[in-house]
């Protein structure tokens, strides 16, 4: 924290009574500070609220549906008369689109990060970084439009068996969406590698490519890993692209060319219908939400832990 | 002597090829952006008329417009700013300038970092459970704005803190030396100096609020609405939900309307960001040390 070197008045004042600010002034200061602290506590309230809502509704859900069935059933049909609640169906769709998105975003994002950190001239960076920022700022519903109306027709032209709704086009576009995240976090990680390491490798006669791939990238590996995990978490929670482009048919499949339904798409599907409050269908979205929340929370914590370790190494 | 030379040449060639590969990967991002914008413009510009801006949605594509969605988005972003901006700045100021480095500020810090990574649809479930059901605000623009305010709060807090941290310590010391209280230092000296960064955070947060779709669908914002909200307790729709609705229909005529809606949405976001850059530069010019 960049606070000055001089001791703040409150600490200094306690040493001599005469320097202590008058009571009225201290009350006024407190009156200013209390609401500020309250505002900071709103964030704690948000977390408590999220966990409270999820736990409450999910508990009610598991009063009706046994946890074992939730985890092992291979069908997901809560909206039919014969109900099945196998989360694996939605989870597999989420995993399929996420793996596809990472398969697109990770190699591209890493190459972009290496280019920005090791090769690009300042002029090139001035063009590339804003473009990546624009990509990161485009609303996801726009990406959904792009996946369904631009990428899917191209896929259908190449592979005629591709359905209108499919996991592949959603995954590709989601990969483009998370590319800026990997490239900017990756660039930060690469740039944090001390110059001495690079200079040492150059002094041993390494080429720029060898320095980048054999010295800088391994040295930044935990930072790059953190970026990758955060990207996975982002892809798992992404909603509009998969809802628009991947479809709303809960199918247990690893085929990327047929309609599927991810966890997030299911929540949207139920929210769009007129599900009565308190019904079992209503509670399913909270059970799905809890699964989603736990998954992303674990990944976020893992990412933060890796980043903290990375910072420790180079400070 | 020939062998080492050729090895070196090969190593250099590999390096050159790798650099080209990196460049190619980078141009993929730029290329996709161009293709995306061209496709939207090609499909959406013909139907982007004055009637499109002023008509309510309709079953007939030629009569459909975004009036309700545009006004709804304005309501939503206005109310979201009303809730999130003061709270976010206050929380950022407290964490950076007031809070002692104790367990409480650490817990809040970790908590904010985690909240920033929670998927937006989870905030929708929070809004559904708390604002729509428990507090009985129903599917109103108030529920939507409160949900969205919680969603963007971490962005404002994190950016405010970074901006405050960047203010030189000498400014604080000078103010303290003149006998100012902590609050006078914070509100009279540090915060004005940090204003450009704080503004950037606010604009980022509001851009996010304008573009978000999923949490609003979850709290039950309507997809078809033929009137304007008159109070915070009225039902509403927003531009991204209207676009989603049109994209989801099978008829190509509605896809064109979706593209027109996207053009409007992107223009709004673009002008918001231009405004942010302008304000930031102006604030920066008046503040020099």
C-alpha cells in the first residue's frame, strides 16, 4: 500500500493527550467511516445471500430427489411427466463445450501472450491490445448470434450432418470469447518473469524462440496455469452462447454436432417458461445452480492460489 | 565449421516460423472481430430504421421495434448506477484508506475476488430468491437493477482501490501536514486525484450491466412487452433480451432485426466507452504532479 512514510495523525495523536483531536471531530470522523464500512460489508452480504438462497432451495430439492439419483441417473427430464434428475447429462454438455472452448482458446491465447510479451513492437501492441479489449467487451448474446447464424452454417457446409443446434459452434465461439482473458493474463505472467533469466539464456547463445519457449514460459507456468483455470471457470459459467447455439435438448453424448443442453442453458430454459414458484421444477434450477457455483468456486480458488504462489516466487 | 553454422541457421529458421505462428494466432482475434462486425452490419443495417427504434415488439417483423427494450435498458442502467456507484466507491475507499490491515479487511478482500468470478447466472438465482421472492419486488426493473448492482459491485470496488493506490503518498502527507483530518484528506485530496481511474471502473461496470442477459432472464424479465415502465416496480425488458428473443426465432426476418438490435447495443457501448476515455483524459489533464 502506497501510504506515506509519515505516521498517520490518529496513531501519532495517541502519544500526547494535547494532540488528540477534539471529541466532536472524532465523532464526525466516525460518522463518515461507519457508512463506508457498511458499504464494504455489502459484498459479504452478497456471498451470504448467494449461499443462503442456493442452500435453502437445494436442500428442499434433495428432500424430494435423493442425492444418489441426482449423481447417477443418466437422464434429465424434470419437465416431463416421467421425471429423471441425472445432473451428469447437463454436466457432460458443460464439459463438452468447455473442453472445446479451451482447445480453441488455450493455444491461440498462449501464442498471442507470447507474441505480446516477447515479440511485438510497441506500435503493434498499441493496435492489438485495444482489439483484444473490444473482443472481451462484446456482450455474450452477440457471440451467441455469431455462433448460431455465422459459425453453424459454415460447419454445416463442411460437415453436412451438423445439426442447427450443436456443441461445436458454441465451443468455438466461446473459445474466441475467452481468448482475450488468457492472452492478457498470460502476458502479465510472462512479463513478470525477471529479465535476468532471459539475459542469462541469451548469454548462453539461445535464440529468441528458445528463450521464450524454454525459459520464459516454464518460469511463468503457474501464472499461465492460473489464467487457464480461470478461463475454464468462465467457460463453465457462460450462458448465452450455449443457450443460443448449443440447444436445449438434454442428451448424454460426446458428439459435438448434435443438440445438447448445458447446466446454464437449463436454468435459462426453466426461467423462460412459467414454472410455478415452489414447484420441483423451480427447485431444480437451484440444485443445478449449486453444482455450477461449487465447480466455479473451486476453480477460482485454485487459480488464486496458483497466482499467489507465482507472485511469491518472483518478489 | 559447416555443421554448427547449419545448426544455427536451423534454429533461427524455427524461431522465425514460431514468430509467424504467433503473429497468425494474433491476427485470428482481429480477423474474427472484423468478420463479426461485417456480418452484423450486412444483416442489420437495412432494417435499422427510425421505426425500428420507436416501435414496440411485434409478431410481424416489419412492424417490430426496440422502443420498450431501449427504454428498459436505460431504466435498468440508471437504477443500477444509483445503487452500485456510491456503494462501490464507498467500499473501495474504506478498504483502501480506512480499514486496518486486520482479518476483516482480508476476509472482505478475498470475498470480493471470489465474487468477481461467480457466473452471472448465479447472481440471477440470488436475485430470484431474494429480490423477486423474499422481498416481493416481483419481476420489476427494481429487482433487475438490484441484482445487476450486486453483479457489477466487485468491478467498481476493485477499480476504485487500484485508482486510490496509484495516488502518490506525498499528496496525502502534504494534506496531513496542513492539519487535515483523515476524511478531509480522503475526500478533498485523494479521491479527486483518483477520479480518472474510478470513472473507468464505473464505465466498465455499467457497460457490463448493459450487455448482461442471463441474470435478467433468470429473475424473469419479460421477453415480449408492449409498454414502457413508469416506476421501478413495473415489469421490463432490455435490449440484450430482445436480441436473444429474435435470435431464437426460426424466421430469417427476425435474425435481421436481431442484427439491427446488436448494432444499437454496440453503438451504445461504444459511445459509453468513448465518454469514459474523454472524461478520463479531461480529469487527467486537470490533475498534474
